C-alpha cells in the first residue's frame, strides 16, 4: 500500500504508539510524544538524523542549514 497520499486523522489515541487516550479530537499526540515518534521512525528507517537528511537531499552538500 502506498502511503504517498495517505491522510492522517486523530482517533482518540496517541499516535506515537504508547496507546494513551487523548480527549481533544483534534490532537494526534500526547505532549512531547510527537518527537518520540519522529525519533523512532528516523532510527528504524535511517539509523540517524544525518542519514535521514541525506536521504531527502538535505545536509551540507545541499546548501541548507545556517546562513
Ligand atoms: Zn504517545
């Protein structure tokens, strides 16, 4: 299944995978859990943040970062 056009909707549970309940129907994550989810995906898919950036054309060679 392609996830390229997938659209996410809040479902009352934290999307980081912890399973905690969320009362606000507009919210995907418990406070701070969005970062936890990012870190896990980056580690599992790319190993580290530098490799993740390179995979998408960012990093020093792309001229990004501080001016
Ligand atoms: Zn969570």
